[in-house]
C-alpha cells in the first residue's frame, strides 16, 4: 500500500505523541477504508512539496 504520507499536506509531527500523524479529521470507518482501499491511495491525499510543507512549520 502506497499512501504517500511523507509528502502529504496533512501528515505532520505531533510533539505530544512524539510521532508523525495524519491531521485529517477522520473517523474510524474512514481510516479503515483508507487502509483497505484497493488502489492503495488515500482519497484525501493532498500534495505538499518541500516549500509548502516548510511554510507550515
């Protein structure tokens, strides 16, 4: 499965949990659907290049 989280706009570091998480507001059913999606792509994926991701920090 290739979710491309590393380059996604919603993938961010959470200092409280000390790990990277998806900041998209998903319920349990949506998370399950993403991880079992046949094409292996997240329908909420939004491309974030190095410049846009750095601007968020």
